[in-house]
């Protein structure tokens, strides 16, 4: 019998100067964060056959 083993990881990300960035350009900051998620984070999640199960509201 084959047993599958899975690794669970928790990632907490903090953006340096996020409050300042939001204060200076809220729309642009959200757009850059969204782009980062689409271009970097989501492809890496898919590459490792993983899933994202919780995010904080934007």
C-alpha cells in the first residue's frame, strides 16, 4: 500500500510601507498587488499542485 505524504506551509506576507503606498495611490497599489498575485504567486501555487485556502480581504 502506498501512502501519500503532504507538506503544509503557512505564509504570512507583510508589505513594507503598505499604509504609505495605499495613502499615496490606493488604486495603483491594489493593481500592483493584484498583478503580483497573478504573475508570481498563483503560478507557483499551481506549479506545486497546491492550493490557497485563505486570504485576508483587500
